[in-house]
């Protein structure tokens, strides 16, 4: 016995489990930096992924902790359910009820995040309209005039029987009032859903899902999912859809529109992406999060000659700004500021040892960046009153639109002052790719619009004649449970190969940028003959980066423009289009997925799906929902099958429109032509 004990005690200490860099990401810069982190003994999300397994019951969506009699856990039995599903929680809640409650609480979380972001922008917009701040101005008056009618704000006035243009400041003020009112008005319904095609609006009306105001729909989810309230998954999902519509056609759309008015509507511009954008001899300031309100000021500050001089006085050659997540997408699309990386690269940016300041606002910020920053000289600065961190190395500089420029200056100077504190451990990977970003409803109109006919006529025409098979909207996060960027890139490439043009936002946009897919040249390499020809003629990349998470609202409006241009049905659900989030992880992704589905678009998610433990409810989302909205969910973790499901749906829609034959003709022509040329 004693011997045995001794033997046991002598057992070597277990090495900590570490991630395999190549298995963790398809991106070389990421692989290099994961390895680097491990050499330095700094833990990243990739290591935590191998150390901690996700909970199997939570994963199935069937763990309820909505009251203190639980948590009640209802995993799916190994062999599935035979006969009646008798699983129930303490109160009797079924697996369907539990999964549906959890699902719509995710929608509430996501819709709240997007919409609260929108509210902040609306508040800044109000300050600008009232001229209470020097930092923010109404920059894009064309955009202001274009959105005013949707908020029921007149752009003209009658003076002595004559129609005249109304004063811009007056319009801005009324737009601000009307917009802010959307979050909490006591009567009526949300205004923006009327921008949808009429058939869709009527569908929502009939289904009883027209949102009343943004906040109310989110609050009602919290009420309905409290113990003992709504216990019918269909009725729960009705509210889930309503809150999601209030996000996509409400909070998010307002965020996008008001940001465009304040900071300018994006137009295509060139930039770069990946960690290689950081520069060893420059002060590197990384902005991370979602709201452009502060980062816009930082961009302005970092360009000021006296600030650049100050950086030089500290021994740096200049200031290099870079972005992570959607703050990156915001300042990329308006200023061409390069993107340092995706959601999963946030820790790695600090591990370069060259990040002098990381400035974060809201959403998608790992608390672990504080632990990583502790191992380096990096100043980690939180800026938002609702988003602080407990670690004591985190600096909080609360940002306020009334002293925005002062705050931005303080932050940038802090980064500059920190340049000299760098250790010897600087290692920036070289990888970066060129990208063209900054697409949106307006620029697609410009590039693919017709000169004589409707705005989106050229795009529609090419879909009708079959050169473009359809539209794929591929968006969303990275998820450390899957190989970084692999599904994003495989799904997108499979779509391109099959002549499906891709619109992207969020971290998929960043993944595509890193892979070089956001360049016109990539069309000839990756696209089928039809799409490649269109891209070449028009001079656009085959993947159009349309911005941040809230900018998924741009995709809804682009789809609406396609319907308006004619020839592809009279509702969004008629258009040969499909949505996808191959590596989703956030609650916002679920809210986005639901408003896209409720807008009539078939939407496939990868990674995992939080309803697998409740097959009846899952089936409701994936099949029954089509009867209500024309769109439905699907789940497929294999990227190629995932893309093929989207293509099959696109073909189904082409057939319903009677344009399936056109494509065969185009391909035949093209093959003939190629044979002739050869
Ligand atoms: Fe966050 Fe918007 Fe997801 Fe990326 S994509 S991980 S939500 S940053 Ni919207
Ligand atoms: Fe369990 Fe019902 Fe309470 Fe949920 S609400 S924890 S299912 S008793």
C-alpha cells in the first residue's frame, strides 16, 4: 500500500492542455500568434477551448433556470424520443417550452444589444441636432433627407402657396425626436417596418408581429418567459419574431441610418486586414467593440498634426490605428482604417507586444483581454458606463459626447505615452491582405444600378438572365468551438464557385478580407463563369462588405430594393437569396437570424444550434415557420453542405420565378464560347 501511494505521488505533474495552433485557425497569422502566446505562457481562448468542454444540456437548449426550483435539465435521451415526450421540469414545462423560452431570451439579449447601441447613437444625434456639441455634426444631409420621410418628417414646407425646402437643422431636430420616440412610444407601431415590401408588411400584420416600440417587445420577452407565463412554443416564438423585427427594422436600422447621417454613408474604399497591419515603429492603438461614436473621434484625433508630432517626439514614426470586431468595420467603411482582426484575434493583438492601447466600448470584448494586457505594457481602456471590467489594471475613461474630443485626445495621448514602455517581446506577424470595403444600399445602387431603369435593375437583370444565380448573405461571429474562419471561408468560396454573389457583415466580413476575397481580382479565381463575368464588367469584388452587425439592416434594405426593381417577385421571400452565419456565437446572431427569417429569407447556421434538445420546437423553426414568413431556419455545421443547402434554396426560388431555364442557357452559351475560344 505504502509503495503504491509513493508511486502515485511521484507521478509527474500534468502539463497544461494547450491548443493546437493549426487546428485552431486556418489563418497563418493567428496560428503564429497562438504559438507565440503559448511560448510566453499567456493563455488565450484557444487554450481554454481545449480545457473546458461546453455543457451538453445547455447546448441542447433544454436547461431551464428561470426559477429557484431548478435548474431543471432535460437532455434528449441517447436513443432519441420514442412515443410521447414525457420530459418536464419541476413546474411541468416541456422541452419545447424551455427551449423556446431560452431561444427568445437570446433574441431579447441580442435585440437589446443592437437597439441600445442604436439608442446611444440617437442620443448623440439629438445633441448634434441641438448643436450642444462641437464634436458631432450632421454630415450627410442627403442621407438625412432620404430617411426623414420614413420617420414621417416633412422635408419641404409651404410658404405662400409655394413648396420650399425645409431648413436642414429643423429636419434634423425632428428626425432626432421621432427616432428617439421609437424606443418607447406609448401608442401605434414602429415606423420603419413600413419600409419593407408591402406584401411583407401585410404578412407581419396578419401574423400579429408588428412591433409597437423597441423596448416594449424586449421587456415582453422577459415577462413571457418568467415562470408560469407563456407555455406554448408557437406563441413564444411569435413574440421572439416581433422583438427581432423591432431589432432589424428598428433599433439596428436606426443605428445604421443615424450613424450614416452623423459620420457619412460608406462608399467603397481600399484598406487592409489582419494583425500584420500593426507597425513596430508606430504607436499602435486598437479600437474594439461596436459603437463608432467614440472611435470616430479617435480617428479624427489620430490624424491631427500636433498629435502625430507628439507621437514623433516619443520616438515613434507615427500612429497606426487598427480595429477589432465591428468598431473595426465601422471605421473601416467610413475612413479605410485597417482591421487588425476578428473576434477571436482580440487577445492576439495584445500578444504582439506592440499594442500600446486597446480601447474598448461595448459587446464582444473578452474579459480575458485584461489578463493578457497585464502580461504586456498595453493600456486597456474601457470607455462605456455600461461596460467596465473588474480587473485592477483596467483604466476607465468614461466617454461623453459633450466632451468627446477631450476624451479622445486623452486616450490617444495615453497610447502615445505608453509607446516607450514596450518590452523587448514585440512580435507582429507579417500577414495582411488588401480589401475593398464600404458597400451598402447606396453604393450597390451606384455600381450595379441601371442608367435608365430601376435602381437595382442591373443586379436583377443578371439574376434573371442567370449569370448571378442568387444572393448569399453570409454574416456573423467566430466561435472558438470551431476552427477559426474555416467555415466562413469555405461557405463563401462554395457560394462564389456556384455564381452566388455574397453580401457580408461583421466578423465574416473580416474573415473574407483576411482571405483576400474582398478584391475584384478574386472574382476570376473563385467565381463561377457567370458571376466572374459580372464582377469583371462592373469592377466589384464578388463579396461585398456591407459593414457591422447593426448594418445587417443594410442587407434588409438591399433585398427590398431588389424587390422594388422588379422581375423577382413582390416579396423578399420570392428573391433567390439565402442567409448564413457559419460560426455564430452571440445572442445578437440569433436576433439577426430571426429577423432575417421573419423577413422571408431561408437562413442556415453553423457551429451549433440551441434547440437540438427539443425536436418539435426545432422542427417548428426549420419547417413550420416558412408558412408564416416565407423564410425559415436551418442548421448545418459542415460548410460545404451548408452552402449547398443555400444553393438548393436559391434554385427552388429561381424555379418558382420561372427563371431556372435562363441559367442553363447562360452556362451553355458560356461553355460554347469558351470551347470556341479554345
Ligand atoms: Fe461580435 Fe460584431 Fe459576432 Fe463579430 S460578428 S463576434 S457579434 S463583432 Ni456581428
Ligand atoms: Fe424548472 Fe419550471 Fe423553474 Fe424552469 S421555470 S427552473 S422548468 S421549475
